[in-house]
């Protein structure tokens, strides 16, 4: 009976430890994804603004996620909507 | 997404880790090949948002491509100061000279810089000048010297085991062009490896768009 209790305690402790580790990783992932603000300007060789240039990019949504590929539609400041495909 | 009337664009209102492989396209323009294409916001961030100080992307407004001629070479060169002669334009008389020197010739590899080197490039009857221009689509009018020397010794800031440099050139005929050169000065044992690639506008125009 005592042996069974000890085994159960070990299993329970292992489970708790596992949850702590998983929780830690999840927190790490969250902390590495931050609100994005990216501001840019396009100029030609004479310093004149380049208007109506088409801008595209991949966006990595989730650092450390096993599957980093995600496609999402987001609202941008200087345009209406854009469909972004992400890489990896 | 498109740039606005001031050439601006912005990305806000989302959460994530990084922008990767940014691409900016407009007909008649070319994005700088030296433009930073990735920006990290999360861990190891290399970009801090600042609407008042936007990232500047440079584009070259093309004036029109012209037929360029040139040459390319890849091979081994001895780095004992001997002069190597080439032709900037394939099939034409030799007008490009490159001499490489490494001291000591045979060195012991260490963790840090372990030899001095000298790279001399000359255009016979013409001129050459190094450039770090973002675009090399328009050769400068002046500023050419018969030869350019790049010499680095251990302890020099920016020492690296070789040369990776672009130059503008002007031939004896007055034709403008560019040449990119890579010399692996550290190759052991010598001879070392040299690569170059040139583009010359035979019309006499300074336009080097390709």
C-alpha cells in the first residue's frame, strides 16, 4: 500500500513538473510576440517619395511555434486591407 | 498595400514576432539590393517603432537600360605581389591589373587576424575608384585614380580575410563601368581565389543600368 502511495506521489509530482515546464514555454512564446508598429518611407535616388509602390512581406506571427506558417488578414494604417502569407 | 502620396507605409494593430522578406515593387523602379528585408520586433528585436523616424527604403528610378558588355573571371592568383592582367571586356586587350600580396605567405591559422594583405587594382590608361553606393547604376563623372590599394593588417578595424568590393572604372577609351571583386586572401596554401565581374557601357554613357 505504501509503495502504491509513493508511486502515485511520484506520478503526481512529475505531472506538476510537466505542467510548470509547458506553462513556462507558453509564457515564453507569448512574451516574444509583441504589438507591431512598423513605419517606413520609400524614396528614389533623388530623395523624392515613391508613391503607389506595392509593398508585400511575410509576417512571422508566432516565434517558437512549431508551425510558423499562418495566413491572416489584418488592417493596416495606410491601406484598407491586405492578405499576408507567412513563411516557414 | 501601397505607399501613400508621401511614399509612406505602415503596419500597425497586430501582434507578432517579425517581418520577413519585405518586397517593394513599382514599374520603372528597382529596390536597393542593400535594403534590409527583415525586421524583428520580439526577442532580439532589431527595430524600434518610431513614426517620426521611418525606415527609409531607396528605389532607383530607371532611365532605361543600355546594352552593357563586360567580362568575368574566377581562378587562383599567387599573392606574392605579381601582377595579374585581364581584360575588362572579353576579347579586348588586357587593361585590368590586379596584384595581391599576403604577409606572411604561409601563416599559421589562429582565431584572429593572422596576416597582412595588400590588394592593388589598376585600369591601364583609365581609372578606378571604390564605391559603397547603394546603387551602381550611374558611374560618377570624376574621382578616378589609375590604381586603388586596399591594405589591411592585424589590428586594423574591420580586418577581414580578404576583399569584397565594388569599383567604378573608366577605360582608356573613356567608357564607364563597374567591377565587383572578391578575393579570398586567407586561402591556404596559396594561390588564393579571386573572382571579378565587370559591366562596361561601350557607348560612353555613364548609365550602367542592366
